[in-house]
């Protein structure tokens, strides 16, 4: 198990102010597991209020624009996220790649903009079921890593841990169908090789998170798997009850 696992909840398009009570409860529980780095990525509308109310967990955005400002109706820049209290941003989630047609190059530009603004970044990659069934999972995900990670220059001056990669097989997201641990290990190893090729020894500071139907029951097995540095959790991060169980699984044997 990773010495300092990163457990991140992605609330996607869920949550109004009433849900800040869940964030407060998650924050209180996270304080009991200092070796586990915990964060939530609520919708943009809740970032400011959530960041004001929590102290043990990070708060982040689910996307940002590559430009710092300008005529981009409906978009939010990395500097704006920082300004309202965020400390990281998720980029390249498969739902953004699909719903908004985001390319690897755009995602890389967003990741570099986020780092330049002072945010941490989680870059998401993952193959579709069709690609996996065609035996192309490693090739597809490898190309996504190569194309969407920030450049070696962009990370040269950063503290370790500012960049994470989330491996989220598209077919495991929101389906209840979790990837086999052996497949997770193989994919994380393949991703690690690409990160090492890009970053050299600075690759050590990059954690690779698994995402896709992570819940209280399967979290331990996934988090103990070789090469898994944490989890990116969707549905099971929406309540303190289910998310805290995942944080506790990450914290077991460590605190
Ligand atoms: P689920 O945990 O709901 O499958 O979502 C995973 C995900 O997409 C996190 O970013």
C-alpha cells in the first residue's frame, strides 16, 4: 500500500449547499487519518463555501480552462479556482473527454495552466470497453498519458505530489463493475513506465489513483494492489458514511 495514499471524491454534477454537511463530516473524519491525503471535488458552485468550512481535506475543481481569462462563456480558469479556495483540479475526466470532445492536447494545456496557477492536478485516463475487448487498453491509455500529462518542464520546479494520474476504465465508471485487481496492477505498471519515460526520477512524486466503482467493500483490495497510490471515487464519495469507510480502508495499518 502507498505510504501516503490520496483519496479523492469527485462529486460530478451533484450537490447543492445542503450537501456541505457531508463535506464537514468527511473533513472531521479525515482528520483522524493524517497519513491519508483526502480531497473533494464538488461542482464549481460549492467550492468557495466548502473550502471555507473544511480544514483537513483539499478542495478542487472538476475542470478548468487552459486560458487564464477571456471570452469563454461558461468556463472557469485555474486562477479563478485558486481564488475561491481550490487547491487542485481534475482534468481530462472521461465524461469531459466524451461530453465535451476534449483532446489530449487540450487536457495537457489545462493541466499546465493549473500548475502554472499554483494548483495541483489530477489527469484522468482510461479505455472504453470496446478498446479493452480489442486488446488495446494499454496502447490507448499509454497514448493518453503521453498526450495529456503536463510537460517535464512544467513540473520541473514543483513539489512532489502536485501531479497525479487517475486510471479510470470508462466501463467501470458508475457501473458497479470494478476492474480486476490483476488488470489494475498491469495498467498502473504500464502507466508508471510512461510517467518515468516523461519525467525521469521526478516520476516518483506522481501517484497513480484508481477510479471506477470504488466502494467501501472493494477499497482495501484495490488500495493494497501494487502501484495503486489512491482512489478517485464518484458515487461513493457523495455521503460521509460511504466515503469515510474508504478513507478508513486507506488509513488502516498506517495510523
Ligand atoms: P464511480 O465511483 O461512481 O464509478 O465514478 C468514478 C469516477 O468517475 C470518479 O471520477
